């Protein structure tokens, strides 16, 4: 994670745990990654998640039956979850012409709201890396099909 230390995230990092009077609830890193990925994609101006290479491999994986649609939701998202807190790194591609600062702010707010509401965890940081800008005349990166 980007400049993330164990002191920032309280707990062991293998998922959040809530020990109540009637039992324990554990939230895995992947659950938080899915929530954050969906919340980030809901923001206007976000074209895609992940770097060009990860999107290319993801597109190939998505074409294979049973290839992992769940993985595409978490593409470009990495979460570190402690007992009570979470920190996230997101890699996004923005649409040409939008304010990157505004899109990053909106993504951060949407992700924090969704993760905190759904998990009860405190989100201590959301780092956003803008890896590309989608130009209007740019074709989608799709791997060449091996089978016609």
C-alpha cells in the first residue's frame, strides 16, 4: 500500500473483526475491495479501473466462461482491513475533459461513504492514482481474439 503503515490500520490486517456479546463478525479485504470498486465506478467521469495492462488481462479473463466477473469489480482496488479501520488504494482512468481533482474527490467521498455504511469500519485513507485519460476518439483496449 502507498505509504501505509501498520500504525494507521488498527489490527492484524486479515479482515475486520467485531466481537460482540453474541458472536464475532469478520470482514475480509476482498469484501471491502468489491464495495469500493462498485462505489468508484458509480462516479461520473470514471471510465475504468486499473492500469492498461490489468484492464487488458481482465478483458481476456472476462471472455473465458467462468473467468471471474468478481475479479473485474475489484480491478484497480487494493484494501488493507484491520479490526476497526480500512485503507484503500484505487487506480482509475478518467474521461477526457473532466476535472481530475473533482473526480478524485467524488470517488474518495463515494468510496468512504459506501465502505463505512456497509461495513461499519472507519476508512482512514483512500489513495487515488489516475493512470490514464480516455480520449473521445480512442478505441477500447481489447485483446485480439484468438478464435473467430
